[in-house]
């Protein structure tokens, strides 16, 4: 059963680092970033909190999240900046200027929190309302200016909060976004300030000179040719749209994983060790192949199993 997905926007705001804490800076894209420049990263985090009311969210949570995001952007200023695409053959870069800001949306949802956080099959369209759209691109002196990030906090009264992040993938991978930025924002929110962050966590390192690109601008041109689209065309590809995809969570217990390992080792005694990750991927791949066959797909068709990692 699908959740009645009704979301009401309570507030739009632009959040900048505290005044005077961050100077104007530019970061060139490395060859790692350029490979990811054609995609965006979307993250949803659901936090159960049955005691949170709308009044508490409006009077306490919203001011706290604004303040902590501002302090977080003091260290992660590129998240408040823009991707800059100069005309002709200019190099693409991440640029932060004073007063640049990140979009932060606060909303309220009447959806079923338990349904959304369950393991059953759900249409991915049900989650789109909790992800903020990226702000539109603009042109400045023939230069394409592309906002990098947007954030959304959605209240489920007396149930919990969903934090949504929508980012240009060139800003970082899952490790830098989730393990670094989001943990920073969470720790500063919890502490009410950034003193704990400075004493207990690492400060981001932005020196790109450690990564050498012997091909220089020529390599960037190759990347754009490989993507098969112009910078202007690429900028229009990151709008959230409904689709016919579904998501579900399947849990493989430790005991089941051990049984799968024994089954594999009985048939293939070498190597003597098989990781849980390997045997899980093999099992999932086998199930997908059987499902394709049940849907009438060609059994002899070549299939691939890809995994994403940071």
C-alpha cells in the first residue's frame, strides 16, 4: 500500500557560512571529479523521533539546523558555491564567493513514516518529495553558473524527521558527503557549536596540487567528448522526475551468509576463503538472473552485475 504523500513546504531559506569566516576560493576539478560531473548524488536519512511536535520543529529544530548548517559551511564552503563552466575552452572549477549560499528547505509531511522506513517494496516516486530540487542554473558574462547543493528537512509529526541532500557529484563521493559533511552537520547540531568538531574531527583538506593531471585541459576536453553532450546540455539533466522504479530492503543474516559460503566452498574448494560481500553479490546476481528469466528475458543474454563504492 502506497503512502499518501502530501508534503507542505514550511520555509525556504538560503544559508551561508558565518560572515567573515571564509574567503573567496576556487577549486579546480581533478580527473576524479570530472568523471562524476555528469551525475548528481541523492541521499535520504530517516530519524525516528516520536516525541517531536510541529511546534518544537518550528521553534527549536529549524533555528538549530540553520545555525549548524551555517557553521558546517564554514569548513565545507564548496557546498555553498557553484560549478563554473567558462565559455569555450575555459577550465571547469568549483568557486565560492562571499555571500554564496546553499538552499535549505523545511517541510511537513502527512505520509506514513513507518511505511517509508520499512523493508517492503515501495515505488521510488514516494520519496521524491523529501529530496530538494537543485536550484536552476544561470549565465553570468557567458559563464554557466551551476549551484552545487540543496538540503531539506521534512517533519513527520510525532514520528520523525527526514533529511534530504541533493548534490552535484563533482563536489565529492559518498565518503566525503556522508561520512564527512553530514557527520559534521550532525555533530555541530548536537553540540550547539563547532568547538567539539574542531577538537575531535578532521578539518577538510582542499589542496588539489597533490593530484597531478599530465594532460591538463586536454584531458577535460576528452571527458566532455566522452560524455557526448555539451556543458549546457548537461546542466539540464539533474531535475527529479517520477519513474517506474521500486526499492526494497533484503536482509541476509550471518547464519544465511555462512550457509552460502559453505555451499560455494563445497563446489569450488579454491580459494579457501570467500568474503560475505562476495557471496552476497553472487547470491543477488543469481536471483536477478532467475527473475529476468521468469519475466521472459533471453537466458543467453549477457548480463553484468555492478557495485558502486566510495
